[in-house]
């Protein structure tokens, strides 16, 4: 498949990239890893007249730790996220999820920022980041704006980025209490496939009281956008461990209801409802029992 001719510009830094976006307007696309953009151009789905490459923009390639937050630059690849020691010690839920994206070749070039900006309902990084209450920083030539990830996605393949803006970084608040997470992904094949259903379950606990202080459930591949199962979360938050285990079936059914799963060529809504129910229960039980045993993954 041939790509329609286009003009290519390699930005040398973030300021340069933002100037290019501002000057050339909505017919310009950003090239990070290119695993989604190039395919869209080949399929004639996306036909930009100008592409701005970010390979030289080192300002967007970092993982850093603050007193209460973690920051991931938008150009960090999935492989870098999956193997990063700091992230594996602090938010292993995210590392586990991105390690399931595509093949190792794709993970070595595809970026976490690109995965979010592509806004696929099945994006494997989205569910865990939603469960982690992540925020994204969006930049243009004049300012930077923080947006809760929960409001960043607006539809299949659509996000809140306006012409002239790009996603600069992702901010994650560190867990305040001992915590554990689990990501379950259903695929048609064992590798290199989009998720039919993805469930990210994260809980923090107060060991001295033997109860869950908070629960977050991120869902992917089931609705027009990645989403949180907020009502199901509230049913479990604050409960003692055993009571939370007993409440899991009701919480799972509530998550299914909130998702209103879609039918498409890959799976029916009925099948997705069944899988959400099973995965919320399975992930929740694993997380709660991990906290009960004092072996929570997140620190």
C-alpha cells in the first residue's frame, strides 16, 4: 500500500515541535513511534500533508520520581516502561499491562504517549493508568494544561487534543498505602493482538485495620472509550478484606452494567459482559488476597 506524498519535518526540541504544530495547523500529524500513524496512512485513513517527527526531542523521553508523583514522558517506549526498575517497584500494574502490547518489536518503538493519543478503546496502557488516577500534561506554544486521563478520551480514536497541542507527559500519584494491582487481558491469540476485554484492578489497604482504603477498576475494549467502573469501586472501598471478597460478585455485576459493552467484529456484547464479570472477580480476588497476605505489589 502506497502512502500519499507528504512533507516531513524532524523537530529538534519541544519548542520547535510546538512551533511547527502551531504554524501548519490541523493538517499536521505527530510521528512518535509511528506504529499507528503509518498504518493509518497506508490504509488512507489518515492523510496528513505534513508530519512532524519527534525522534530528536529528548525532552519527552524520561521517567522521573518526585516526592509524591511519578512522571513519564510521552516518548518513553512500552519496553522502557515494562523494564523500568522504579515503575516495577512502584506501579507494577502498569508494567505488566504494557508488556502485553503487541510484539517485542512493536514495544521497542511504540510510545506510551502515542498509545494514549491513538485513543483506541482497547489501549492496554489506558486501563491501568485510569486505575492509577493518572493525569496527562498537554502543551502548546503558550501553556501547559493538566487533564485527568478519565476525561482525555472523547470517543473511538478521539481525544481532547486541539490543533497545535501535543501530549507532553503522564503524571501518576504514588500509592499512599500498601497496594496491589492486577491486569487481565483477553485476546484471540496468545500474542500480538488487541484486547477483547482488559480489566485493571488496583486497591490500597490499611493493614492495621485489615480493610481496603480505596479501589480502582479500569476497563478497556468494552465501551467507546477506556473507562472507570466508579460505582463498582465505591462498593468495595472501605470494606474489610473478607467483606470485600464477599462483595466482589455484586461489584463485578455493577461493573458490567456500567460498561454497557459493545458488539463488533471481534466479540459480541454478551460475550464481553461475561468476561468483564469473570475478570473483575478474578482480578479483585487476586489483589485482595495479596493484600491480606502482606504481599502487595505496589509500595
